């Protein structure tokens, strides 16, 4: 990635913590990135192409990280999120968790009771995602260990197990 693209992405990530994609303006991005409009347009056709590229970069980073961490625990995943708050805030705010196979990754960490239906699994995965998104939206007020304990305890009530 070129230095200009990195500056643009960094600026957009910062702006997306405060604004929606529809509220972004090239002028704001350029000012925050410290570049000229011509530099922006030399790299991207418009904001939407830029955001699409950012989405793809985040997806690629996430998939690579999951490949590396496949044998690690759910707690390690939460620790990774806490150590990279901007990336994961953007990941969830852009709805990328819904587009990716987060379900598959959760399934590797969770053990469902033998009589669990498909809808049981959907319910649990979406509940876990909602807790994680609320944790991110609240600015990671609780530690990863506290979030893990909360999820662990709730899943136990449902007869489930999650890898530590």
C-alpha cells in the first residue's frame, strides 16, 4: 500500500468513528490525511471506492489473523480485539462481521449440546456478537477477561461450553 493510501485509510478510519459513510467528504479526508484532493483522486475514484477498498483490507487482515489464531482460544480473540480497538470497532460498525464467516470461527470455539437446532446456534452466535459489539461501542469498558466470563457464564446456562 502506498503512503498516500495509508494516510487516506487512517483518516477515514478516524472519521468513521464519528460519522457514517454518507457523511464523509473528500475535503475532510484530505485535510485530516494532510494530502491534496488530487492525491485522493489519483488513488480512488470516490469515497465509496475508498471505503470498499478499506472493507476489503480489513476483511483480508481479519481472515489472516483468524488463520494464525485458529488454535487459540476465544479469550485470545477478545484480547486481540482489545489490543486493536479501532480496527474491530470499524469491523463491526461496517457490518463486516455479518459478511464474514464469523459464525464458523465462533463454532470452532463453542460446543453446542447434541440436541441444538440450527436456530439455537443462530441465536447463540448472534447473542455473542451483540455482546461483543456493545462492548466495542462502550469503548471496551470491561476487560476481555470480564467479557469472556460473562459470555462463558451465559453459555453455561444454555448447556454450552466455550474454549478458554
